[in-house]
C-alpha cells in the first residue's frame, strides 16, 4: 500500500497543502509576473470566458 490509505486521504492531504502553503512561497518570480500580466489583460477586457476557451482548445487539439 502507498503513503495514503484511501483516495479521500490523498484529496484531504492536497487540500491541506494548498490551504497552508502561502502562494508567494510556491511560485517563482516569473510565475507571479505572468499572473500579474494576465490580470492586467483581463482588466483591459482581453479575457475570454471558459466556454470559449474550451471550444478553442477543442478545435486546436482535435484531429481532423
């Protein structure tokens, strides 16, 4: 058996890790800069909704 006794234990451990690790410690400077740029683009109205993103990705990665 692995480190976790059940799938639920894996999810619980992941949630604890995500909620207890400050974002600034887990991201590098380039990651933070990319997030900042994305937020700026959204503020300028350049963002797209999730449904549109899914449709674009489906077209891009679906074989003809």
